[in-house]
C-alpha cells in the first residue's frame, strides 16, 4: 500500500512538471549585431614597382682624328670636363709644316691670279677693236679661270691643313665625368682607331631603363582600351635605391619601347631623372615605382574582412537588403596599405561586414548596428 502511494506521488509530480514546461513561454533566439562598410568606388592610381638600371644620359668615346705621338695628357682622371676642353696634345710638328706649306701654295696661287687678271682684261679690250683674234682672247680668259680655280684649291688645302693641325689637340666632345685614360704620353695613336683614349659620360640628368613584361603591358593596354582604366599622360617615376631608400628627385617617363626583347619577353621603358649630386651612377640597380593608369571605379576592402573558402578562393560576407548574410567570392589584384583592390565580385553600395563577421553564417538574419562609407577618392 505504501509503495502504491509513493508511485502515485511520483507520477503526480512528473505530470505537474510536464504541464509547467508546456505552459512556459518559448524564448526567441537573439539576433546578432554586425558593423558594415558601405562600399563606394574610388579613383586609384595603378602603381607598379619595376626593376631598372641607370644609364648615362650621353656617352662619348674619345678617339684621335689624326695620328701621332701623345705629348701630354691635359686632364685628371675622374674629373668633370666641359665640352671643348683640351684633353690630349699630339705632336703637331708634321701638321704645322703641312699647314705652312699649304699657306705658301695659296700665296703662290693668289700671286699668279693677280698677274693673269690684267692680261685677260687687256685682251678683252683689244678684242673689242679687233686688235687680237678671238682665240687669243679666249685663251687669256681660260688661263684666268685656271688661276682662279688654283686659288680655290689652295684655300681648301690650307683649310684641311688647319683642321688637321687643330685635331692634334684632342678636345672633349661633350661635358661630363671623364674616365681613366687608356693611353699615356709617348704612346702612338692613329686616326679613327678602334680603342678609345678615354670615355666621357653625362650623368645629370640620367636615364633609368625599366623592364615591363609584354604580358603586363598588353593587359594594361586592353583595360585602357576597354575603358576600365584611364591612361596617364605625364607619368612620374619614383626611384627606390639599392638600400631601399627613396631617391629625393622624382623622374619622368620619357619612352615606352615599341618592340619586345625576344630573349626575355620584356618591353623597355625609359625615365629621365635629375642627378645634380651624381649620386646615381651608370649601371646601378634600382627599382622604379610608377603609375601607369588610373582606375576611377576601384573597390577597396580591408584585408581583415577577406577570408578563404575550402577551395582557397577569397570570400567576403555582405548584408543584403533583407539584413541576411551572404557570402561572395571575389577577385583581387594587389594591396594598397591594409586593403585589397577588388576587381570582380563587389559593386558600389554593397554592405561589407567588417565587425562581427566571424560570428555569423551565410543566410543568417543580422542587425546592422554601425556602418561607415569608404573614401570617395584615394590615390595609391
């Protein structure tokens, strides 16, 4: 009887408990809160950092234009020389003698011409009164022309001798830094020899030769032609030195090659850069940073908002018009600071979750508690 009472009490307690649970109100699941960034297109310079090497603005190999023995070297190796400055003195004895001889030949020709002129005029006067034959008058005029031609030839020979005599002083063809001398006083040199006496390089300004792959250049030109990018007319170039520091003078892109190097597949670009202190020397390796185009519809997203799916693709979480979470696969090119530059997958006005993205899942209802708008104009 006691057992029956215990069982009855337990059943009653169980039934009462069950009724209380059924009558209890159902608690609603809490909606998670997220912060979003409303994406807006930005104007962005598409910069690239490319390898380059410095090249002298002007280079001149100094060679003798007449042969002879070098008597003096008139410069210090490594100095800055000016155009027209004397560099070497070649023994000029023979050239001085040739000049003097040509000068004497000219004087002789001019004297003969002076002697022939009165005779020609006299015969011409006599011909007018028929005192001489036409043949004699013609011979006198012919002799005069020969003497005049002899004077012209003698003047040309004298001028040649003067030029050769001047060439015995070897002068700098351009201004710039002069290198070491390959010949010393006492050495024999010849006209137009293959070995240069020395070399002069003008390095202010200086060229920076840059290489860009033909594939990258083709892609860039297609995007400009399609209207996705706008071309830059005056392209500035920043030079990054070998130690990673930024060179103080900004250069200007001057030339884009019109052919592809068959061995490397690269196209050469050339920039000209001021070099007043001669810090940049020819042959140095540098990096050149330059904007090749402008993207006026660039979409940038914080790197922290981008994750990877199981396929390794970059994805972001957005909030749609119904405040539900959606995931989108995006395509990116490069970074600007701590942001990715997105080329596909996002549009202006999209609400990108930047706060609380790790706590929500796709298709989940959320509440937007904070939002901000991306900058309307940014340059890389």
